[in-house]
């Protein structure tokens, strides 16, 4: 009986590992998704002054792959391409938007066209 339970437990844990490492394919024009987490900010200094970039600390890390410029990346945070995020700083939210590969500045995945769907 113990061998059966041990075997069943191992199968269950291995299935969780597979589910946790699922890769989300991102097409060239992005993919509309809903993501949840806590909004945080990070001051960034630019030649023309300073501003704060806002990020979503994801509830769980996600792996994205566009099979192109950004490639496969596992991210714990995602940049929020919106000027409206200040009021949500420090708050848990779910956002809907277009996840895409930001090639010009970071080479990471960002989310744009953001709507906060729950606070």
C-alpha cells in the first residue's frame, strides 16, 4: 500500500511540475491575456528626467516564447505599458491586455492596452 501511495504521489508531483512550466506562445502581434499580481513601481532615470515604470509582480512566474527576438523567458514580473498604474501601486489587481515582446528597450515581455478588470 505504501508503494502505491508513494508512486501516486510522485506522479501527482511530476504533473504539477509539467503544468508549472507550460510555455505561453506569443505571436508577432501579441496575445491578449488576463494576468494577476501586485502593482509595483521602480524609478528609472532617463536623459530627459526621471519617471516611474510600473510592473505587475505576477502571482506565479510565467514562461513566454515568441520564437523570435525575445525567445523563451520566465518572468516573475511584467512591465505595464500604461500611465494609469500609479493609483494601483501596492494593490493586487487583475489586468487584461496585450502581451508582446518589447524589442526596443528591454528585450522582455510587456503588457499594453491595459484594462484593470478587478481590484
